[in-house]
């Protein structure tokens, strides 16, 4: 589930600061009353309403690696997934699984179709 927009969060807190009750703000903006209380607490404790990063491990191939991956695909257009994993390891000394490589190549728009 995606977090609510920063604009909505700001409007919720502004309504609270204008004196509206938590439950009324929640109904007005169609969010839960616990979200309204959380936004108020977050602004007080962290000083920002920006959503936090989602939990979980950091991806092995994040957005910063996409350009290097594109260059690898251009250099080896007919390589199999396994070969792409080996090329990636030779280049970065980082092993990635076939599933990870497949998912990232698909995100970049690369197809599995081989040339004749």
C-alpha cells in the first residue's frame, strides 16, 4: 500500500492546528483517526511529514545500478540470465540470483527474445 501524499498529510495537520477534532479531520479527509494522530506525533517528533522508507532489506540492484545494467545488456545482448549474473559478478563482485536479474532486466524493458 502506498503512503498518503505529503499534501494530504499537511492539510490534515493544518486542520488539527486550526482547532478541529481528530475524528472530524479523519472523516473530512477520509483517513483513519489513528493516521491523523500519527501525523501530528510525527511532525512533533521528527519535524517532517515525509513518509518513512518501507521496511525490509535494501534491494541488491537499486536504481543507482540501472545504468550499469543497461550498459551490460548493450554489451552482451544475447546473454542468458545466468551469463548476465556472471557478468554482473565479474564487474561488481556482487552475486545476484537469477530471479533478481530477471526482475531488474524486465523493469528496464529488456526482453528474453534471442536474435537468430
